[in-house]
C-alpha cells in the first residue's frame, strides 16, 4: 500500500535536544494489516533519569522567560505541525487505525490548541489580597510546578501530546512525555518537529516504552513535580500509588461510561445522528463518547429501529479509504475485550439488533457497529466501559428514573440528554453527576471548556483557563512597608 511506512522503520527517543536509540526495542503494528511497521526503543531507568534531569536543568531558564516569549515557541510549533499535516495524519492512521479524515482533524485541532494556549500568555494572573494589617500587601503569585510527566493513551495520541505540553510550557514548566507503546510513531515524529524548532534543549523530552517499564518509573521519580495521565482507571490507580511516596501532584483523565438520555419529546433526527456519530468515532475508542443509552419507553421501538439503521449503514474498512467511516480497533486484545463484552451481554439477556460480530475483513481488528436492546441496567454492558462501537440500550418511564440510572455508575466524565423541553434540560444539567453534560448534541468537548471527570473518571482536568491552572501553584508573599517613611 502506498501509504504504508517502510517496514521496520527505526524511531528514536528525544532527550535534552538529542535523539537517543537503544538496542532493546518494541515493535509497532498496523491494526488494519496486522503488519509490523516500526520499532521504538524501550527506555530503562537510566534514560528516565536522563530525561527528567534534562527537563529540570532547562526549567529554571525556561521559567524566567516572559510568558509571551514562551508563547512564541508554541506558535512556531503549531505552524510546523500545519506544514506537515498530511504526513502526520497518515502516521496516526497507520499506527492507530482511525480514519484519515479524523486523523487530519486531530492534527488540525492540535495546532489550534497550541495557538489557543499561547494566546493565554497575557491573561493568566495572580491576585492582590486585602491584608488585616496597615502597611502590608499580600501578593498571590502563580508559579510553575516544575517538571511535568505526561503519560499518554493510544486513542488520540497526537492531540494528547499538545494537550499536556501546551499548558505546561505556557506556564513555565518543562515536560517529559511517555507515549503509549501502541502508538509511539506520531510522538517520535512530533519530536522531530521540536528538534527543528527554536525551543531550548531539555524543555521537551520524549521517552518510549511500556507503562510498567517506563511510565511507572517516570511517575515515581522524585524530581517530577506533577504527573498528567490520560488512560484507564487501572493505570491511574497505579500512577497514584507510585506518586504517593513523593506526594507528587496527579492530574488524571480516566475511563468513562457516558449515558445518553433520549426523552419522548426529543428531536429524533438530532438524537440519532449525535448518538451514532458519538458511538462510531474512532471505532468507539473515546472516553467521552456515548457508552449507554436510556430511552423513554414510549419511543423505544422507534429509537432502536432508527439507531440500528444508522449504525448498520456505517462503512467500515481501510481507514485510508475516502468513503470509510470507521476503521479497526487498536489491537487484538481490544477486539477480544469488545467481543467478550457483547457475548456476556447476550448471556445477561440483551438482544443483538445489528452487528455483534467481527468485521468481514480478512485481516485487521475490525468489529461491526453493534446495537443491543433490552439490556439490564445492572448488567456489565451498562456499567463497564466498552471502548468499542457497541451501543447498549435500556428504557425508562420518567425523568427521575432516567437520572437515577445515569448517575448509578462509578464513572463521571460525560453525559447527554435529548429533549425539546427547557425544564427537562435544566433539571438534567443540574442533577446529572458528571463533569460534562451535552444537551441535544454529540459528546465532544471544546478546547476553551474544561474536560474533567467525577468519581473514578479522574482528578483535575484539561482545557481552557482552568486546565492551564492545573500546571500552576501559588506563592503568597506578605509585603510589609513603612507607612511613616517620608
């Protein structure tokens, strides 16, 4: 295939402005073809130490730059990303399996995100607090944390680099990034962009390898001042455990089990499209997309029929093909997890309306868009994250019941409701216990919002001015002066 990278392409880590290789490597597979497309080094403890030390040395100089000067570097990187848009999108699609148009959106959004965070250079600020004493001013400064560890997932691998790097660098921190071992190629290409930029050495560092071998030692490092992780609940808990010995701040975006409530007065055209789009995006491998549907019993049959038609009409196949709407899952293990979840749901009494099986492709980790009805609210399919193109549906009789079932979950990232009644929408907005609620639209956040979960969906958050604040700490100065001095 013309879009395939050369077999066994060798990538490098990036530490203190230099590319670093190692004899021990990890193979990277294309989930569409199941072929090895590259290899990346497996870092060891020494290289983790080197990366953190480089970031620590660079941080003191970086923090002294005016914020507007730091912003200039982010603008430069954003423009370099745009110049390589098509190539970077192909790299992402090849290693992760998302359709090419979505990979292009990811690259574009990443560049725009850098611009957005750079634009906050002159607007984040401290405070002057009123003192109880004469001749005293209390000044609250906002200071950088220091060295940030950014640990990334595989579902939006390129965007998550800048989601962590942009606010960290903007506020005077330096960073060490550890991409997922499933999708490291795009991060290594990002490092090449950094190497060609004017960003000072050590401000951005990239180490590659597995979570247990590299991610946890990075999180446990005593010179890391904050860990920002996006991943599973299990990964978040593991990072919290190793961070505890150093009392290191953690910011975690973890799993989700987003409910979508469809009222009997919903605009069905809007609801069907929004829920379907939210379910098939990136093959359902998005933590904030609709994971379960509660539909009013009076319109359940109509909803199931229409959503099933929409899901079944989804074109799946080679993610590089222009007319394809959904590619493969990221790896074989993920395919097996989705398959197992659906099989268990059927055993629990759910009915497969469409899908419910692997794709027809001869190779690759494909699973058909699936609709399950008559799902019990207490079944695993309605309570545990699927992370695949599977939509379980159950019914409710009134809004109280719908909100109660939606909130009865260990996750709390996103939620949605479809209704044309203002009172209903306002009740849901005030009573759904989730970090985000979407009313009559798909699940997808804005960069100027604040993406943060409740319960096991995480600690802290990202995006907007509140996301920028995650990377700052306070320094209060009590300034006394002589009021009688002439």
